[in-house]
C-alpha cells in the first residue's frame, strides 16, 4: 500500500479535478489542509489555522511516523499530480540515506518520498520559513551536511502548477523574507551550478546554523515570529521535542 499525504492550502479544486481515484487502487490518500477548504469524501486532517508548508510537512511526518508507525511515505502538494507508478518508483528508490523527489531541481520536494529514519536524523522542517518557500532549501542543506542524498526522477518542472505563485500576490515578498532568514542561518550559496547559485540553492557556506559550531544542524531558533504564532508568553528556549509538540499538537487538529 502506498501512503500518500497531500498538503493542501488554496488549490484543492484543481487537485480534485485532476486526481482520478480509479487510477490509484493501491494508494491510501490522506489530506492535511492548511486552508480551511471544503473537502469531502477524503480522509482529512484539517488545521484550525495555516501552519505553513514547513508546519504542514512536520504534521504529516508526525501523523505518519509517530501516530501511524509508517516507514516510508509520499508527501505531495495539491498543485502537483503524481501517478501511482511514479509513487511506486519513488518509494522503491527511497531509503534512510536518500530522499527521492518527483521533479528535477529546484522543485524536487514538491512531491517526494521520505523515510522515517531520515526524518529522525535530519529533524523537523524549519517553520521560521514563512508560509512556503525556502523550507526545502534549509532541509536540503541539513541533508547535505548529514550525508543524506537528494535525488529525483527528473520530471519536468511544468508538472508543478505553482499555485501559490499564481494566487498569492505577495509571494515574492515572502520569498525575499525567507531568503534573508536562510542567509542568516546558513550564509551564501556555494552551489557550483550557475543557475542554482543565482537561485540561492544549497549547499551554503556555513556548516552549523548561524555559523555557531555549538549548534546541531537540527537546531530551530525560537524567533519572535514563532513565539507569536505559538502564543508563547516568555523567552524560554524550548527543546526540539517541545517545539515539535507546539508545531503539530494533535489537539489542535480536527480529524474527520
């Protein structure tokens, strides 16, 4: 059985139109919705508020690995349609040392296969990347530093509709803010590919977050933004386990 987790926000109507259930006899689809969309006829986990792409990915991993005890999963988004045979190939090639994406860079984490041991090793996606964008670059950097490969099936970037870029008029402001944060955390891109360098893709120059050798690559800072989102009343730095519970507290999720 293929365990397919779909992160939804603004474009479920597009996904529903393109996704033919009859073509996925060996797939169990679970939808995690960040956008308070009207979704019926699917296994649904609906967040009370938008927790962003990173928060959504963390929630998916919590449900899949901690709650359901799964070993490998497919994580996708509503603006990318993946065929069942492609998901089978993703899972076959995925292992604890390799994340496999559907689309060639730089959209390889638009739909990808992830192993539980990889998530344990690399840690959570950094929710300080606002809404969407750059959380994948941060994760790739941490994979790079920990010997985890990011590979893909080489499918065209046209397979990703780019829903957020079409619907969110301020998305490029968001990308700018997130890239500033990534530079603070990891420094400048040192990618040898000219196009990847211009797009500020990993690898980056720092070997530790914020260039501080005492910080583990799993470290996620408790920024002012995160404190506001999680309604924290003091400046206490939380453990990674406490941050995980804050980001994806199952009591904050409506399952239907």
